[in-house]
């Protein structure tokens, strides 16, 4: 079968470019296997239906309260109300999403949206809330399918790339733990982000811009991907519109679509409370006074940095006084480090932007690398960003999972596995109940055994051995720090933060290895056709 694809329209240029890209996307399912992705979706939904009775975190009450808040109070009070400590701190489109759900909830079970029903979790409430998480998962399936269909070439049609991508995305244990047990809606913004990428790859730039703005207004932490999208749009217009006048017209059309979408989402807030309300919303979205680290450290560079500071303090070194015990984990203040230099939000933002510049330059020459560049940008934000939550690892993980399922690039597959092992293992402390702990371990093992067997098809190498040893280490550390209870048996109530520290640090190793590998690929320093030797 020939690999040459002759573009019949400007929207096909990206597909044509992919036939020459080092990150060669090659797999789409054969017609006879087209039912497999649907079967995977149904299996995923069925599995998560069984988790309805599972333990949930305080985030369950957070989202129940936001439904009650948006249903009971006028729009002008949504971002002002402090009747609960669970104040609304998500962008407006997510608030509207909560409002729509609240209208449905009010019809089926009115007490759910009673603002005074704090910690209200009856069986009907749990059933409604758990069901509401499954709807975005269907959207995530649709987005994954559209994205794969938009980027896949005709080569290796019978390798079942769509089924691989769907399985890696929907059945990710971290997504199950966070959304379907712990309780959040991470699948929603990621689904809309992937939908925007699908539009971009198919040449529908205005639709892609609208979907991307929607994703940003669901989850504002996607903001680091904005430069990637901007460079992609400029590069795509330049490549597909040779005339300067055509470039200007297309750019104006996309800018107009973006501005109108932003206006439609934010104008109701302006008319409800003017500029004061807009300023209040922004203060909720960007609370820089929360400090560099969350109470439980995300598995990123700053976890290693904080651990190094604690080790230096334990050796008797201390250059400044801090208001926390160096043996505990909560160091969310402005000056948390006793020895090492204390970064600021501006320093983190500058470092993040600097890490993106070479990748943006490469993307400007190779717009077909949009999916990889998006994974890099979100992974960079997770690795070195300010006040990152451990759950945010799902944002780079799921797009990279889709890419890993449809590429022949060994380096991409390995990077995904490192990120998946490290990032999803670091989510284990979110689920502590005994029965659910057994489930999370079994889910984690089954997923990664299957993923490694599916993706690691090359001849066994030292890199495969390192990855396998790292995978085994996650289970051993879980036996020590979590379900196995070895730490408690050895130390009792002493050094209570040590298990969490070890999980964060060990997870950070996998995350940063993946970040390094993706950085090399995104900067154009590694050739996908020879990825196994790079």
C-alpha cells in the first residue's frame, strides 16, 4: 500500500504531513474491528457503574454544593458567596455546566440543590452525582475517536489503533480513581481539549478555536496550551493559504470566532456584576497566595526540590526560619524552604514559558506535531508549574495515551508508559479504603500489563528493563507505604508523612523521565523513525 496521500483540500494538508512526520501515526481499526471501541466504552461505563457505592472525597460535596449554589443564587453571587468553604473557583463554562446539571437534579431530587443541605449524600444524590460523571466520559470517547480519525494515515489499517487509543484513554486507572471514586469531572475539559485538536487536524480552524476556548473556560489550568494553539493556527494558515490576503481573512475569521465565544461566556458575568465581578472571578481562578506546593505534593520537579530541602534541614542546615515542621508535608506558605531558594509564581511562569519556546519554534515548522506539542505543554505545566495538584497529571496523560495508541514511534510509547506509571501511581493516596485499595492495585496492574504488552513490541532492550523495574517498584512501594501497611508496622504513628513523600518522589521520577523524552521529541532532537536508538 502506498503511503503517499495527496491532499484534496487545505484541511487534508495535516494528514499529508503526517505521512512524513517522525511521530508517524499509522493505525486505525479495520472495518471488522470497528465494534471494539464501542465495546471498550460499554465495558468502561459498566465498570464505573459498579463503583457507585464506593467511598468519595470532600470533592463530592464541593460539586454538590456548586450545583446548589448555581441553582439557588443569582449569577451575580456565584463567585461571591461564602456560605460554605467550598467556594466556586472554576471558570464560567464549568459553572454553567453545574447549573444545567442542577436544573436536572432539581427535577429528579430537589433536596440535592438545597443550599442548606451541607454534606448531603443520600442514595439518590450519590446515584445522580455518579451518573453525571459518566456523561463527560462519553464525550471523551467521541473526542478520542474523532482525534484518531483526524490524524491517522491509511498505513497499517488493520493494527486497531483506534481501539488501542480508546482503551488507553477510557480505562486509565487514574481517571477511574479521580473521577469515579474520589469524584471530579476531569474527563470533561480533557474531552473538549481533544475535540479542539480533532478540529484542528481536520482543517476546521475556527471550530478548533471555539472548542479550545470552551476547554479553557472549563478548566483554566489548560492555559499553558494557548501558545501551542496560537502557533499552530498561524503555521497552518501560512501553509494552506499561500496568498497574504487569504491568510489575513482566515486569521480574522478565527480571531472573530474566538472573541465571540469569549464574549458569550463572560458577558453574562459582566452584565450581572460589572468589572468588580469579573475581578472577583479572576481572583478565584488564580489564587497565587496558596503557595508553591499543595499539601500532598504532586509528583513533579518541586517534589524532588522540597525533599532535597528537607534532607538538608535534617542534616542541620538552615538559612531561614519557616513556619512548618520539616518532617511534615504541608509547606504551602510563601517561604516554605529553609535552605533552598524560594521560587515565586513569576519565576515558575517564566520557566514554563522558556521550556515551551524551542517546542513552539519546532511546531511553527511542523504543525503536524500539534498533538505531541500539546502533550509537551501540559506536561511542562505539570512538571514545573505553580501549586500543581497531583490530579492534573491526567491532562497530559490522556492526549499522550491517544497518541501512544496510534503511533509506531517507540520513544512516544515509552514516554507514555513512564508518565502513566509515575503519574497514576502518585494518585494512589487519594483512595485509602481497604476494598477500593485492592481495586486500584488490580486496575493499575491490569492496565499497565496490557499497555506494556500492546505497546512494547520491539526487541527487548535495556530501556525496556528499566521501565519494567520501575513498574515493579510501584507495587513494592505501595506495599510499604499504602495497602501493605509495612511503614505503619515499622514506625507506628511516627514519620506519618514519609509514605506520601516516597510516593510523590517515586512518581516524580517517572513523570520527569517522560518530560525529558517528550521534550527531546518536541524540540525535534529525536527522530521517531529511529526512536528505539535515541
